[in-house]
């Protein structure tokens, strides 16, 4: 799940950098508020206690293509 959270961050940055207003509005509504709540531990790992259900579901159900 932790790697999927980092993929959500990368995907969010890609959508913001695209300049597509519709994508930016969608990510601003559905993703960014939940990502802001995710904190890191002092060793740089994700603090899983701060991951809410919405961002967890988004990270684990998204169809990641490499």
C-alpha cells in the first residue's frame, strides 16, 4: 500500500503539471485533501495511522500502468 500511495502522489503531480483544468479540478476535489492528511515518520516512511479510508481505497484500487 505504501508504494501505491507514492504512485498517487506522482499521478497527482502529473495531472497538475498537465495544465488540464478538468484534471486539476478533479484531483483538487478527490485527492489533494486526503493526501494532505498523510504524514511521514522521522525515517521517511508513511505513517499508516494517518492514511484515511478514501486515499487508501484510491491508492489500492487504481489501475497502475507502468
